[in-house]
C-alpha cells in the first residue's frame, strides 16, 4: 500500500504464508529472518522491517509524503503509527498466533518455533478491543488517523482492522467514525495493492 500510494513502480512477488513459503530455502536467501515484507532495492540491498522500508522510500520519493513534512506532523504520524503497531497489530497477532491450531508452535514469526501461550491470545483480544475504541475516538476528531492528512498510520490502521476479522474483532456498530474512515480507506486504489 505504501508503494501504491506513492505510485512507485516495482515488481511484486507474493509469498504465501499459508503454505509456509516464508520458510523456504529460496526465501531464506532473501530474508533469513523468514518474515515479509522484504524490499530488494535496485542497489541489491534487502530491507526487511516496515519502518526501514518506509523511511527509505519516503527519502527516495518524498512525494506523496506519508511520514509527514513539518516537525509536528512527523511526530504525530510516528506516534500514531507506533500505537497502531503496538496496540493494534501486536494485539491481533498475539490473539491469532496464540490460539489458531494452524499456528501451533508459530506463536512468533521467524525461523525458530515458539509454543503458544493461550493467555496471551485472551489478552490480545482484549487489547484489540481497547485499540478500536482509541481509534474511533481519534477519528471522531480527525479526518485521518494522525490528523488532517493521509499517512502511514492510516495504512497500518487499515491493516489492523482487516487483520481483526481473523480473530473476530471488528469495529462495533456505534464506532461510527472508525467505520466511516474504514470505508474511505477501502475505496482508495492502494487498498487493492
Ligand atoms: N518485519 C516486519 C513484520 C514482520 C512480520 O511479523 N511479518 C509477518 C506477517 S504480518 C510474517 O512474516 N509472518 C511469517 C510467519 O508467520 O511465519 C515489521 O517490520 O513489522
């Protein structure tokens, strides 16, 4: 979505996590950490963390800005993206990875197998519910997650809401700001990326 929002031409190779393709020898040559995404740059350098990929692309293609332009915009976007990652993505991942039979011993991504802790799944569900409340409150007062302009925080939050369906945590009917915002996000061409 980040690449699509900036209209950056790129080759997209899908790694099917449901088939365990991230663990294959071929993919380990690209990312020995066995996680997606991985961005192989034109210089042949591989970047494997979202924050690094976003920083690199924003520096190389400042238009359209997704990490903010003024010092305060940058601060607000970094703040909200962190909240979306920690309160949102981490909670959904905790809930799914520690409960799904298909993820037995895959409680954390990466090359090592890690056993599930069912209590973490319960905590993840609870935290995800709280996060949706926080997000709805923020979106009641702001057009986008981090303020007046679309940013990486909207991308992360969109992924959180979609990810939430896997653990059956969806925005409540009375979270109207969150629902309205999600509708706008789904209508953006980058949503299909
Ligand atoms: N490195 C990424 C996140 C990596 C990650 O956790 N990716 C998950 C998919 S969302 C993954 O690759 N999972 C592989 C697995 O479950 O084995 C970041 O910067 O946030």
